[in-house]
C-alpha cells in the first residue's frame, strides 16, 4: 500500500512540521513559563502521529495538484 520512501518522507516531514507548529503555538499561548516544555510535549504527542497520517493521505493529491499548477504556469509564461 505505502512505499517505504513515502513513509520515511512522511515521518521526517511530520516530525519537523509538528515540532515547529506545536512549539510556536505553545510559546504563543503560554510563553516560556515554568513547565512550558511539558505543555509542548503533550501537544506534540498528539500532533506528530496526526501529521504523519495526513502527509501520507494528502501527499499524492498534493503532488498531482502541484504538477497541474506548475504545468499551467509554465504554459502561461511561454505564451
């Protein structure tokens, strides 16, 4: 069903994305107060698996849409 490179991509991208987004939201909401890292980690534990799952589900359609848009833009620029 899923190929290993696609899963590794989703795992790595999901890790970076979930760390960045949950850290930004945690710092925005509570700042670097005492125990902020536990609040961040609690949010990240939920976000990381969800991010990986979403990347694996949406990646094929995102690639198709990207290719379509690039094709349209390149045709527009050559005419």
